């Protein structure tokens, strides 16, 4: 199974890294980039991936990545079913031990920060039945996480929700409904507590 190549940085990328004091740290990280990464069969643009030890991409669905997506240690991204699709925008990071399960459609925007120990899923993976044995509602619904969203430690994102651009979901929250752009949402279920101008 091929291992992703380490992407070459453009001059403006290097300048940005130098500005934030990360160039020395980056040089130490280069030998381990993509080490231990397991790739799914339909992974697209995997040459841009940066992955820590134990990161997995599994399943037979379609995966599309923007530039410099980071997969944290022991994270697992599964896209199941040949008609399922995951898209992750550039410079988005998936934290250590975070699980992303896709059985229909999930879109994660650019410049998102998904913290460790989160669980994002677009489906139940089981039918829930009523008294007559008929399924209650669809098993899967698309999940959309727009650009520049911060999902804090331990958040669970359930099927059929959209998290608007520039929003923050507080630690340990369970997202069961849409979160408007520029919002801070916390709790179980997650509720908007205030409007924000963004985060950095």
C-alpha cells in the first residue's frame, strides 16, 4: 500500500510557518509525517495528508482532502459504501483519537479545528423500529461543517446537522440540530449561548 509523499511547501507557506515560529518544530516533524497511515482504496489527493502514528483511513467510499489536512494520532476516518463521500478542506486538523464515520455524505470545511476524542457521524448504522417493525426516519442524513469551525474536546456530532462557519462547539457537547454561523454552542443537546465574531 503506497505511503503519501511529504508535500513540498511553497515559499509563502514557509514564510507563514516562520512567522508563527513553527519552522524548527516542522523540521523535527517531517520524518514522521504519514508514518503508520493506512489508506482507503478510494482516497483522493492523499499526497497532501499529514498523519500522526496510528491514523487510519478505512472503507470503500470516496475521500477528498484539501492541502495539508492533519490526522492526529490514532484517529480513524471511515467512509463506508461505494456511494458515500467525505470532503475535508485545506488546513483542517482532526485531533488524536477522533472518529469520523461516513455512510452517506459529510463535508468538513477549510481551516477547521476538530479536537481530540470527538465523534462525528452522518448515520445511526442501525435502523430504529416502531411498534410495527417499520424504520423510524432515515438511517443516514448528510453532515456539513462549514469553514473555520472549532469543535472542542469530546464533542459528538450527529446525523443531519450543519455547523455554520466561524462557530465554536464547546467541550463535551452533543450536536443534534443546526448551529448558525458565528455562534458559540454548548451542552447536551448543544444550544447557542451567544453570537461571536469568530476565533483564532
